């Protein structure tokens, strides 16, 4: 006989590419960046060099648009052996300002699902990135009032989730995380014995991808097609 | 007869230039930046232009090293009318990495004061800037264990402090803030009816300066010469 599942008390949502579109904004900026450097190098070379620079610089700059922009500038200098012009670098900084001002486009079903959950669960956002940028997106999203708590963190590891649960005095078995990144939103949450639902986004940053070998270690992994499936999933869990 | 002052339960410290040196790191990077651009413009012009750019970009980039670096790059492009070289911009990015890796130098008396307060008060840090950078400095400071709570915020306004007090269920009359910035650490805290102690640092970023007219509106403003005076001040208050 299996023990009945503990009730879910607190549901946390990742923000970028879970509540609203984000990767598209980076992808678009990256396309513009490549277009800018095409006179110097070929597309594949620019793309792979930028990806490497981003990963290399994560330790210095962390996640978010400002760090990405500094990586674009550094890539531009390296790939052109310093021949990139001031005007071209200025265009990269303008890309950053455009990214920061991009409208916040909610994903399908997000608002209706939140309105159904509100009052029945403690709802929170756990997101990583630039502090000001994430706050600004939350403020512009129109959905901030659905959430009881907001946590903007520099990285999402098992210890990050443990600290947050401790802070809100929530035990792991009463916690559910919903997000699009297996690496950041799902696996570390399963690692601490909480539940997590993966809703994949049409595009994933390579750095957030997880190998099939590692995924095989998580037989309890649950995927939903989109946010609308969250409500029926919660009903099934509560009946178990 | 004056009402006796409420007991202080929670003490919050600003971090940069209150717990450890910070402005010097920015000042040094700025000197290097000026040295780099001296072939193009004179020192005063570079300095004032960078200051303007920083303020202008705060709304986009917020506080912290990454935003400051993007402002240095943008200033370099503008002041040289695009003639700045890739190698020079690369040196600016290297300045950012040096700033981010600077050792954390605690200010005098900080550790001994914290060790005396620990256990008698709820102690916390309230700091603004880049999330990853502030976390990294806290981790390297060696004093993180003295604090019960850490709050890294994008700005320090009266509403910021109100939200934090609400979060920790602390009433304003039981709260004391200690910091070097009148604008960020002191005046907004006095505005919400809590207490605040100003410990000035030898240098203040112009953006954080407050006019005498505004200061005149805060007769309750209390200044300490350095952190060691905090303990005697607390003793006096508790005897009142």
C-alpha cells in the first residue's frame, strides 16, 4: 500500500518562459548581434563563440540581460580582433535597452490558472536573473497580485530551494514547483524531496539542457503540455 | 513627559561602505577609465559625462558593477565619437571583472560590534546592487553568520523598508537601520517612523548626496563617527 501523498500547500512558479515569454527576446537579440558581426565572421562561428563566452562569464556576471550584453560586447571584440567599431558596440548596448523594455507577454492559460489557484494555495514566484529587470517584468506583467511571495535568486540549486522553504516554513512534501527548465526548476526540487512539474517551452537555452542519462535518474519526472493542465493534475493528486 | 522609546528588536545594516569598503573600488575603476580616455578628452569632461550617463542609465540598468560597466562603455563611445578601440573597450570589461573580484575589506569595528550584538537583536543586511555580486561579497566577507536575514533589493525607498518590516513582522518603532547613505539608508527609514543611524563614509557617490534643505526637515537625524559608537548608543536608548 502506498502512503497517500501529502497535500500541496505552496506552489511556486518560475517566471521566464513559464509565466511569460523570455527566451525569444534573447534569441532575437542574438540574431541582431549575429547580423551585426556577419561582415567579420560566419554565423556558426559567432553563435558558438557567444554561447561559450556566456557560460564562461556566468561566474562573473550571473544570469540576466546585463551580463548577456557584456558577453556580447566581449565576443564582438574577440571575434573581430578588436576591429569592431564604437558604433557597432553602441548598437549592442541599444539591444540591451530594447531587451529590458520588451513588453511582458504572458503565456497561454497563465492568468486563468492563477485566478483559479488564488486563495486555495500559497502562490509564489521563484526566478533568477537581474533583480531590477525581474522586478520590472513582474510589475508590468499585471499578475503580481496573484502571488503571496516573490523570490529573485542568483541561481536555482537544491540549497536555494531548501533555504526558501525554510524561510516560509514549508516542508518539502507540501511544496510544488512549476517551470520550464529541467536543470533549474525541476531536478533540484525533486532532489530535496518536493514535487515539480515540467512545462517545456518551445526553445531552451543550451545551458539549461539536461542529458538523457541524468533524466533517467528521475522516474518521478512529470511533464505537462501547458499551464492549463495544472488544475486537473492538482485535482488528481488531491484525490489520491 | 515624553513617552519612553520602544525597544529596538531588529537592527539592519547597509553593506557597501557600511560593513565593507566599496566606493573606493568604483573610484579606482573610474580613475582607470579616465586614464584610458585621456588621449581623447580632458579629465573633468570625462568625469562629468560618466556621472551623467550613470544616472541616466540607472532606470535601465539599476545599481551595481554591471550597469556601471555598461555606462562606462557607452560613455567611452560617446566621448570618442565612436573612435574608441575594441582593445580599449576590452580593458573596460576587464575593469569590471577586477571590481567583481576585489577582496572584501571590512570596515573598522564591524566584526566586534556584530559579535556583541548577536543574540541580543535580530540582525540583518539590507543592501542594493547586483544580486550575484552582493551575495558573493557576503559569502567572502566572513561575517554572514552574524546575520539572521539578508535582503538584496533593487532600490531603497520608504516602501522598500515597509515591505521588509511587514515580511519580518517587525513594527517600525522596533526597527533600527544603520548605514552610510542619507538618501538610501536614513531618510526613507525615518520617513516610516523607524530609527536610523548615519555613519558617513569618507567618500559618497554624488547620486546619494542630499541637500541641506532636505536634511533640515529631519531634526531627529543621528550621526555616529564610526561603528564602535553603536553599542554605547544602544545602551543609552535602552536606559531612556
